[in-house]
C-alpha cells in the first residue's frame, strides 16, 4: 500500500463531520473556521512504542490512547474539542494494524465531535503524534494559575489503576482486565471539564501523577496545599496494595490516570460535585489550598508522608 492510498483508505473523512471544516484531509493545509468570540486551545502529544505503550500493544488501544491524551488536555482547560491532526510513523504500511488503529481513533473522535483534518505519514519506528484543537469562550479557560487560599482540591475518578496495571505487565504478572482497560483505554474527562468551567479556579489533568501535576498547579498559582491521603479515591485493587505495603507512590506518582485535579471555592464544593455527578463522574475532595508553598501529604495516622520518588519525567527517569 502506498502512502497516499493508506491516507485515503484509513484517514480521509475520519471522525465527526464538522461545518467549521472548510477543507480537511487531502490538501497541503486544512482550512478551518474559528467561531467568533472563541479562543482556540491547542495541545500536542507523542506516543512512542516502548515508552508510552508496549510494542505489542493492541493497535485499537494505541489508536484510542493517542487521541485520549490530547482530549484530556482540552478537558483540563474546559475546552470543547473540535479538530485533530495525526502524524503517524510506521515500520510498514500494515493494513491489519491500521484498520483497528484507525477505527478506534475514529470511535473516540466521533464520541467527542472531533474531525481529523490533516497530518503526515512516514516510515520508521512506531510513533504516533496527535495535535488536538478545541474552543473556549474568550476569557473562560480554566488555567493552572488561579487557585486561592481556602479552595478545596478535588480529583475525579480513581488514582493508581493504570500504574498498577503497568507494574503487572512489566513483571509478567496477571493483570485484572479493569486495570488494563484504565491503562490502555483512558477516559478523557471532557464533559467534566466543561461542567467545571466558570466554577473551578484552577485545573490540570493527571498524566504524570498527582504528586507532580498538583505541584505544577500550585507553582503556577503561587500557593501550597495540604492533602489527606486517606481521602484519595482508590479502586479496591489499589487500596489493597496500599493496605499491604503502604505504597502511596502507586496512586501519587505512577501516572497515566488522565483524571482531572481541580480547585474550587469551599462554598461551591457541593455545586461542583453535583455538576460532576450530572455527567457521570465522581469528584472527590482530597485537601485544601494554603498560603505556604509546597505540599504537605498527611497519612491516615496523622503523620506526614515524605515522598521517595516524584512523578514520571522522560529525561530524569531515563
């Protein structure tokens, strides 16, 4: 299969058909229309075989996750997804791999009203780069900066499931299907991000782990926090590991959760939780914003937890 036949077969007209796309896949550039009164939110992520996913990972899982991680970034800003571009590096034009990859990518794109509008294909080691674009009304973006003293810190979903799955896969142990699903098919919290727009004072998506990602939010806001580890939302399997060996690094530093961490005024906590429930997501308070910088991690017994390791860093962890 030639490069252009590959594009025509698998990627032309992929995703939702949008009226704001004047020209999509097939020309030198896409032509796109940004609605009046809206800002364009743009994010880009690369997934590389052997780093972000196992080389033998199911192509459907790679297709889903390649788009999901970008949608999670849009969710953290309170943006409505619109368009995506895809740069795909392949060892060969393998139709048996491309069919489930593109179908899974398309399914998630349709679910969030996203149209693929361009990209590139080349031959080489397997790597997937996706750029996502979304709309936010002027001045409505929820940034990392903005958290205020007294705000309640909340996280969605549960933490540590993907990290526990990865541990099992690396060690050759059996991995529960629900954990592997969380690692390979993360759910971008797009609707939650939209629901919290205008209410959350600051927000970030948890891609590298709460330990590091919350620190980014606090630094941007110029504040600190205390977090009660007993309040972290944990699945039964992760809670069991912590009960056995006290390994709080599992939910805090494993990464790949793709949940949202947000700050809301204490008086608005019930409203925020009601909005989250309305879109089918649990929003758990875990701590408060304080004036003193840094994070104090309080153990269930009242003592402070001192981190042995931080969140994932591509170069520090190499």
